[in-house]
């Protein structure tokens, strides 16, 4: 099972030098995948969680491709309705070529209504627009489809190489996989892969299992989560060390230490 990292490409502590440091640390620690998020217009609803500066993902990944060698690059998630399908396909193909075939595209429908309005995009039609984008992207790169609604799971089965749920509990992930398998059977299509993004928040003491999502808790709890996800068939798991306070981007050392701890202990457990 591959391990990846969702790198914050936003917030007051983010700048080109910091992004370069993130890339070198992720690759240097032996992680398999470096992913970034997507917003185009930092409207008030976006800024509450992801304030400026917000580095556009295609531009950011193109730059990071030139300063990394091995790590795969990707989006978690690209908001499909924000761009014309043909433009997205062109940028995807170009970035994949420029990176030496290292691109993985996680795609979602989006949520920020004010950002949709600023871009002149139809919030109500975002599901249909996402389907149009995915249809254009098939065959270009691996496609991970985000979301946990029935429509999102159906979209994963129809277009995705993997289902890419974000920040859920292990029971929720298990239930989602069962729903997806049932939909695949109904649609007479193969079951896509499984590539969840989970929180990474290490605590000194264990957390009650009933109250925590996958990836938070003591080191033993997080390692056990990873082991369970591998048993559930995850080909990749993306660790997200951003807990929720934009000020974290000014103090990345805490996240880097957590990533180093996971990398060391997972390798030891895996051998």
C-alpha cells in the first residue's frame, strides 16, 4: 500500500520556499505521493477554512515536478466544474507529460457556493459538469473520484480508477466500500480501487475509538488504521496533516515530525 501526503498549498505560512521544503521532506521521507488542494477564487466561504494565498494546483504541481524526481503528484481534490472539460484535459495531459507520467488526479464536485458564483459556474449542475470532465479525462491519468453520496459512489464506479473518500471513520469507510460494491454489481462494472484521504493528528494518549476519525489518535491507533485500510483493499492512503487552523501553515514542523514518525514506524511494522 502506498502512502501519500496532502500538502497545504494555502494559508499565511505558505510561499514558494515553504512548498519546496514540503516537497523535499515528503519525497525524502519516502512517501509515494504528494497532493495539493484546489480553489480558484478565495471567496469568504472558502477563506474561512483555506485563506490566501492559495496556490493553484496545476501551476503548483508543474513547479514541484521540476524539483522532485520520484514522488507521484496529484490533486485532492480538483473541483471539476470550475474549468472547461477540454481545458482540464489539456492541462492534465501536459502536466502528466512534464512530470514524466507521475500525475494522479483526484476529482470532486465542490461545495463553495460563493466561489461557483464568482466563476460563473452553476452550483446546481456541478454533478453533471463533473461527469463531463471525467469523461474527457478517462485514459489520460489515474482518476480518483471523491465524495460519499450515492451519486459520488456511482461516479466512482463509472469513471474512476479509485474511490477517494475524505476524512471519515473506519466504519464509514467500510460501509462506503460495501455500497460501492453493490452499485458496481448493479451497473455491471468492475469495482474501482480504494484510495482514502485520512487525517493525520497524533496524540500522546489514545482517543476513544467511538469519537475519532481514521488517522487521529496515538501512533498505535493510526498504525492500526493504516493496517485496517490495507486489509480493506486500499492501494493508496493519503495522510492529511492539516488539522484545521490556518496558522498551522506557519508552523509546519509539527506536521513534518508527525509524518516522519509515521514513515519510520510504518516501515518497521511493514517489514
